[in-house]
C-alpha cells in the first residue's frame, strides 16, 4: 500500500480522529524515535521513512499563510506538530525560517 496516499487520505478527514496517529507516524520518520520502537516493531524500511518525510514536506508548504479560519489554524498547528515530531531541523528551518510570526488569534483581534 502507498503510505503517502494513505497519509493524505486520513489527513483529509475533518473530525480530527487521525491527528494523533499522523503525529505518531511523523515521529517514526525521526531516526531518534524509530530506533527505540524497532525493538518491539522491527526495523522501519528506509524508503517508507523517506516517503513519510516527503509527505510532511508537502503538508508544510500550504498552511503557514492560511490562518484566517479556524480550520486553517488547526491545520497549521497540526503541521507544526508534524515538524516537531519528525525532528527534522533542516525542514523546519527551510519552511518556517522566513516566517516572522504566526497568529492563532480568534477573529483577527488580540484579546486583552
């Protein structure tokens, strides 16, 4: 089965039921995390890890500028979780390095 297609399918659900699962899978793409679980789950195929990282890269491209709606903010927050879990600093720098600030304000106004 194609892991990228599967991740895209479950990511497209809007009820949030796969959010933790997707973070977990993104975390498995980190060699630091994966080696701990290899004892229990066996080794992870390198090609699959690369495909998960490619999926994270694709997900990161879109949401940074789309925070005008609650869904956009949720998508951005999930994407930041994927970046964190992947433990891939170069990808985080590449995608967020030029972003000066991110806003999660409700309705576009700051609460005082």
